């Protein structure tokens, strides 16, 4: 067993490159996009040119030949500065491209992955519906095979879908009920719906508390026809496939959460040194020092958690429980650190021009998206063999 969680020279180089990009390119511009609730196309294009959207995919599909650890490193460094761009990358890779890579036919991979890996196109993942989120097995969207036409006909709706309505979104992979098992349980399948297919409507972006420079929309499907060949993976296995995708995605969200938690430390250390009260820097007070020391401790342990889960994934070992633990812990500490960082900034922390205000607004969703904290606890309890 290897206990070394330090990065290789190659991973460290990636980390430094993304760190510099986040500080030099993202930090100066993102506040304005966020204020305007605008998707930052120019930044996303640049991320594409750097190869970030192709990080964990093989070169033959246009990827960088890296791994999930590389993706986590990039997400952590981006989220230290801004979570909207980080979630755009996370959803583009883990939810948009990964299902095609894991479950697609050779033809589907060659059709979709090169553009998704280059960042010229974005993919989305439509699981959640207005009446079911945590209980995603309750999917109501249906897909009926019109055998004569060789097409699936989809009806239903999805909500809160990241990256689903940008100018560069080219596909949404959707879960839909395609039949019933003998016991009456639904057979859920995954089907690729290209953007612009007639009957596929993308609503205006939601007005959100945070992630304001990321794209989130409600989708509806009214007799949407796509080729039968757009089935992704096996018919009736779509739910199981998505659960596998979510297990991996939790590692990515955990890395992103760790980045936000660390960004709160970065901002607090700077501010505590420069802000004076009662004739000395506020950071000279032990109360502030202890607060920041606790924040750093939490960010460090969150990092150990996601890297542990990632190393198990890369070793081909079971990682479901560790991914759930990492996601639960890191999202909790992201919220804790954001609250404390805002407190350290006093009134300025409540002003949107300060990055900690954005971090505070962006932290809460981390306890909700890609499985709520309660769902993570359910998964951990199940892995411990507690009664169902
Ligand atoms: C900004 C944003 C982006 C998102 N992006 C995507 C995306 O790209 N693709 C996608 O498919 N989805 C996406 N989602 C949806 C997200 O994954 C769901 O919101 C989340 O899984 C929770 O589902 P829900 O909102 O339906 O809450 P519900 O499932 O209705 O849960 C409500 C509350 O009840 C709790 N609860 C539910 N069941 C239990 C139980 N058995 N025991 C204890 N507590 C329980 C939950 O933990 C939660 O606190 C996004 C959401 C947001 C807000």
C-alpha cells in the first residue's frame, strides 16, 4: 500500500499551470461575469485551449491522456479562485463527456469526444426532474422506440441541468424510462439528445444564489425524436450507469469543494495581515489566527480525502464509500470556511467585490449538487452494511 499523497512532478506542473491561469486570467475578469450572470465564453475557450476539458481522456479521442487525479487538481486550483468556471469544467468533463467515454460505442466516442475534449463543445447530464432528484430512480421522462422509424421518441422534463443551454452545448445525455421489468420497476436508459433537436426546449437560465457565471437550465422534451443509435450503453442499464458516473463525479466535486475551502484560507490570510483594528493587524489576534488555522486544517483534510478516493479509483479498487466521505466532508468544510472567511472580512465580506462574498454564495450548493449530504450519509451507511 502506498501512503504517499504528494504529487508527481507532472501533476505538480499541471497544478502550477492551472494556479497561474486562475490568478492571471480568471481572477481579474470573473467578478464582472458573475455580476452580470453571464457565461464566460472567453475564459472557457482558453480552458479548452489548455486541454483542461480533455484531461482524463485518451489522446486518441482528443484528450490529454491524464487521469481523474489530474482533473481533481485542475478543479481544486480553479475553485480556489472561482467556482463557476470550476463547475463548468467539472460538469463538462464528469457529466458531459465521461458517460460517452465510459458507455459509448466506438462510433459515439469518435463522434462526440474530440469536440468535448477540446472545449469547443459542452455536454450535459440530465438526471434530475422537477419531481425527483435524490430519488432519481423515480424518473418520469419516457422514451419509446418507434421501431419502424428507427427512432426514440422522448417526452418529459429535466431541471437544474448544468451546461445545458450555452451557445456551445452540443448534447445532453438524458435518463428516460424505456420499459418495465417483470416486477413493474422501470427500465431506465440513457439517451443522447443533440442540442437543437425539434421538440427539445431549453428554458432561460435560472436566477441562482451562486454559481452565477455557470449555465443551469430546465429542459423539456415534447415528442423529441433521436436515432435509435443514440442509446448510450445498454437499454435498461441507464440508471446503474449514471450511478457509476456520479460516484466518480463526487471525487471531482470534492476536489472543487476543497479548492473553495482553500481559497477562503488564501483570502483570509491576506486580509488578516492588511486590515487593522485597535492599532494592529486583525491577524495578530489569536482568535483570528485560530480561526484561520482551523480553516487550513479542514482544507488539508478535505484534500487528503479526495486524493485518497481518486487514488483508489485509479488503482481499480472500490471507491464508492471513500468518494461519498470525501464529498460529504469537503462540501461541509467549504461551507464552514466560507462562513468564517466572510466573518474575518467583516462588512467587506458582505460586498460582492470581495472574492469571499462569491465563495460564500457558491459554497451552499456543494452540500446539495451531485447527491446531497444526506444522500452521502445514506451511501456510507449502506457501505457499512447497515439495514436498508
Ligand atoms: C446549480 C445546480 C446544478 C445542478 N446540476 C445538475 C446537473 O447537471 N444534472 C442533474 O441531473 N442534476 C443537477 N442538479 C440537481 C441536483 O443534483 C439535485 O438538486 C440534488 O440531487 C437534490 O435533489 P432535489 O433538489 O430534488 O432535492 P430532494 O431530493 O427533493 O431533497 C430535498 C431534501 O430532502 C432530503 N432527502 C431526500 N430524501 C431523503 C432521505 N431518504 N433521507 C433523508 N433526507 C432525504 C435531501 O437530502 C434534501 O435535503 C443541479 C442542482 C443545482 C441546484
